[in-house]
C-alpha cells in the first residue's frame, strides 16, 4: 500500500510504540512518536499529522485531556483512542469528546491498520465535501470575480499570476468591493489550497487580545489564559493567513507581525521559545496606508513587507457595465440560500440598478438582490422589489403635489438626497448646490441626523464590507 499520510502515535510504552510503528510503516504510513500527551501536542504543533493514535492512560497529560486540546486546535484530524479492555468505558467517553473510534489493548495489528485506513478515508471525504461546499457557495475559482469590464479582466489576469506564487499580497479597495473574495481566490488557486485558510479581522479584536489571537499564548501568560493556545499563525501552518483590516492593527502588534514576516517564526505570549511557521500572508485594508505611514500610524517597514504584490479593487461605480452580470450571479446565490425559484430581473429593475451610484459597492448589490428574491411574489424581480433609493422615487410619495407646504417639500428633498448619497453630507450639499454648513443646519432642523447612514452610523455613510 502506498500512502503519504502521517500518523502520530502517542503512548508512554516504548515497546508498544515500536510495534505500532513497524506495522504502520509496513502498511506505507509515515509515523511520528510521542511518549506523553504534552509531547504529543508539541509534535502536532510542529507538524500537523493526518491521524493520531492516542493512549488513554499516560503520565504528564492523559489521553482524555490531550484529545480535548487536539480537537480544539485541529478538529479535522481523526483520533483513534487506545485503551486496555477494562477501561473501555473511558474510551466510550472519549468518543463523545470527538474521538473517531477506539482500539483495545493488546492491539490486533490487522484491525489497527484497517481502522487507520478507514478513518483517513472518511476524513479525506469530509475535507473534500467541505471544500466542495465552500466552492459552491463562494466560487473560489477565478469566475468568482464576475464581470467583463476592463478592470475585472485585468484583475483576473493578475490573479492568475499571483495565486501560484508565495508572494505576500496587499489587497486594497473601498469597503464592499470584495477583498475577502479575492483573498479566497488567491488561496484556493495556490499550491497551499489543501492547507488551512485562516481569517483574522484585526479590527474586530481588542488590542489586548489581538496579539494572543495571532501568535498564541502559554497557560498563565495573562489573566484568563487558563490553557495553552496555538494562535492563528500556527493554526495556518502549510496554508494561508488572511489579515483583514490590517490598517487598524496597533503599532506594538505591527512590530511583532514584522518579525514573523522576517524570521518566519512566532513566539507565543509567555514563552521564550520561537516556533517556525510556514504560512503565506495576505492582508487587506480600505485605509490609505501610505498616509498612515506619513502620519505615524503604520510602520513603514511593515508596509513594504506587506505590499510585495498589491491588488487594487475598483469601486462598483467604475464598472457599471458589470452590474447586470453581478445581479444575475447574486440572483442564483440568493435563490439557493433562501430556497426560492425567482427566474429573472426585469429590464426596468436592471435599468434602475445600472443608474444607482452604489456607495456600498458589490456587497450592497448582493444584499439588494437577496432582498428582491425574498420579497418577490412571482418569478421576476420588478422595480417594486427594489429599495426606494434605487427606484429613484422620493421617500414621501406625493410631496410635490399642490397643498404641500414649502417646508415639507424642502424636508423631503433633503431627506431624499441624503438617501441617494448614503448619508454623505458633502455629496448631498453638492447635489443641492448649497454649502455643507447649510445642509448640516437643515439636517438638524428637520431631524434627519440618521437618514442614509445605515447600520454603521457613520456621518460619511459607511456600508457593509464584502472583504
């Protein structure tokens, strides 16, 4: 039997480990060994095995606790427990904690090899199914970048060259343009596609936790560190790590990230030992990092380490010719997600979509189409299924009719303009041909402070981010 699978054997009995090694190597497996649970976790950190054979009763750290920690860090790796006949009850408990199966001592060599093969086959099928499902939902091939505009054609050509490389990539673009989609495409079309793809939103974690989350920590390294943690970089071994919103990373953490990029090793909090890492780094931001470097908010040396290759994503308003194609793409995804059978988008609705400025970019378009699918009573999304700002209708229908006061008409006009600009005061003032100070006064006078701002609540009308 020919196989490249690696099996980690964790057992405190040397002669027993030797026997297992001989039979597994004869069956074509590569074998790693550890004499207790703690050593087994260290070996699994340094080189992720495809399967673990784990004894229940061992000194230092027993099999049950080792199993729990293994499944926390590597849930996809199958674990076979080994136990004496009188301790089968413990093995059954281990099954509830995530073990794939158990073997009783003294081991039957033939049974062991058969179960190892079965576990690896099931794990491989599970991994393949997860990958297929991800590709179906997010289309991580180059066709995931839907469009025929020159900007998208050029982007796809660049990504076909970038993905197979090992280069660090900095993905730039406004919120909602698809930075995470591009990161997924780069990983899934790289030689590391079979390895893990670990995502970290640097803006979502408090400064006090980001460093520990990225680089790991030892037990007791800080208050609340009740157990050792690998960290995202070590979890991404042999794969890719995606640092989203990297522009929000604190300066102290930036210095440690720079060391990881330079030395290819991490030092967990509370440890004086460095651990080698083999990880490709992709980073993304909608921040102007050059301006941040000049302002002292981002390290210049880290900036140049990250931008080995730069990918700039255009806003949707600069690729209006792609809107119809993207709408059809999101229609198919929304149908599948919501178990609907909406077949088309009307020409009237498509014209309205094409005429909208899309301040929230591709993410906003995806949400609008899903909304249309959910609200559509028939087989075609019409104009009435689109939001008012896209239908280009005033929010208060009939405000312009006779009998409406000048104040009511002025309020409706200001409100509608704010909706059109996503709450951006400067753009609204330009459209109305008044000063920004005047529109601020009108907003306060009419109580329109929240109009057009969406969930983010930003004065400049921020929208959801695709990547």
